[in-house]
C-alpha cells in the first residue's frame, strides 16, 4: 500500500514538472511572435544580455541598435531572436 502511494506521488510530480516546463516554452514562443510582429525602427528594446537600445535599422534576421547617452553611443548588430522585450513601440 505504501509503495503505491510513493509511485503515485512520483508520477504526479513528473507530470507537474512536464506541464510547467511546457508552459514556459509556450510563453517564450508567444513572446517571440509578438516581438517579430511589433518590432520596427524606433522601438526601444531589451536584449537577452540586458542591453537597452533603440532599433535604427531592421532586416529579416538581424537589427542594428544604438545604445548609450550623451556623445558616447555604441552600435550593435544583433539577431532579432536575441531580443527579450520591447520596452516602447
């Protein structure tokens, strides 16, 4: 009797882990679709490496962003898949 209960608990934990992992992957895919649909020149973005910048040039696979302030600007060419979030559209 005690052994059956342990197996049931183990199966429930495995199912919970699977569904939570699957949910995170679905949320990431949904976010990537949103970014590809709404990304345009002038958007302020946050990359996966936590760089905040503004899109100044956009192509299908990558984009050129500018980051910095005053007269100390840096230009980065990044892949659009590495964008984590759009801060301002």
